[in-house]
C-alpha cells in the first residue's frame, strides 16, 4: 500500500495542473470568444429556400464567413409555420455554432398564435442583432380584374367568400397581413396558407390563386418580367424598388402596415462574449455599402442594432402582432 501512496503523491501535481488548465479554459469565456469560431457555424432558416428569411440568411452567412474566416452555412429546416426550425435552435447547444435567422413571424407572431409552441422566443434566445426590414406586398396575377386595392375590396364585397388569398404559412408576416387586411377592410375571403412564399408565387403565376400577400424576394424577377403585378406596399413610404406601387395608406387604408424585421439569434445561455463578437461583426457588415445594396436588391432595407435593442424590438413586435392575434382569436393547435 505504501507504494500506491507514493505514486499518488507523485501524480498529484500533474493532475492538479491539468485540472487547472481545463478549468481556466472553460472559465474564461473571453478567451473562448477570441478564438471563436474554430469550426463551421450553422445558420438555421426555419422555412424552405427562396423566401425572405432565406435571402437574408444567405447575405449574412456569406459576409460573416469572410469576416470571421470560418464557414457560416445556411440550413433550411422548414415546417410548422417556422416553428420546427426555430424550436431546433432553441434547444441547440449554447456554444455559438447553431444560430437562427429569425423574423417577425417566428419570433413575435408564433408565440401568440400557436397553442403548443414548445418554447418562448424571448426567454429561449439571445438576440444578436437586427439585419433588415422588409415590407409585405399585395401581389396579383396580371389577369386579376381589380387594378387597385379599392377595386379589390369592391370585388370581394360583391361576391363575399368567393376570393382566395394566398399567403405563406400560418403565423408568418404574409399571413398576418392578410388577416389584418380582412379585419380592416371588412371583406369575406378565404386565406390559403402555403409552406413558404415561393410556392405561393408559383400558384399565383399559375392562376390557382388570384391575389397574395408576400415579401418581395421570390417575386422580384416575375414582377420585372410582367408575370406578377404589385398592387400595394404595406409600408409607410413607397418602396424605392417599386416606385410606381402605392402604399396602402395612399389607397385609402390609413394605419395599414405590415413590415417584417429580420435578425440573428443564438440559443439562450450562449456566452455574452460570443454574442458581442457576432453582434459587432453583424453591425459592421450591415453598414457595408455592398451589403446594403444586396439587402436592397433582395427587397429589404438594412437595419442594425445592439443585442439589447433587438430584444426591445422583439418585445414591441410581439405586442403589436400578438395583440392582433388575440383580437382575432387566431389559434393553431
């Protein structure tokens, strides 16, 4: 037994030194952040490819890859109106290697509309920063007889319940814009939600639905080609990419606004040093003229914020859209 005690005494300093090294490595988040990222980072998009969230994620991923000298990969995890991909990230390891490109629908609308969401975005995520805003647009098939919003309302009231309105999934900005429009205009129409914006555009072009609320990225090419027509933009001012398209306020619907906010988030518990590092890089890239142009070409306007400012924006958007959800009594089991 004496020889065992002697071995233990000799080994003790080495064991203690290793333990101290191990502890210091994990007790010094600043050191971890300085090296971050040391492997590829995944940015989850909770919708199919081709929509506004996907477009913003790819802009961010490309530029963060350049800035931080590590791959930022976009992974589309659609389904459940954005709830599936969002929930996956909320439960991911809080190490900065799984992020979410969130937007108003997933972060501020879904918590009010889904009964069993399985998460609370304001508690389960650490905001990194805003990236862009994007107005919802009222789109029409060129053959649709109504040329203005007033014409559309008159047509819908002439044949109550006959018209169908295409939107992206329940709880998204396009869907909520359609519900808000119905509420404010007093029309009776059936909202048909699709899994994403791109499928809505395809059916709109094909004439399966005559009118739709959606964001611009999947529609821009078809608008330019004349396959679609923009009837109104749900922002306070006309959008520079659609200078001839009036706002809803100009068409006689004051107060109608549906502008979506896009931002980057990490799972709650991610070290603040990593959040701050990502946030600083995000603000730099969104301020870059090339990125501003790219966001603009994708149908959005650049937005920047600190993590705290994004948290406040999330709360304000939840109050706005959650209030509408509760007013209309919308629920998804």
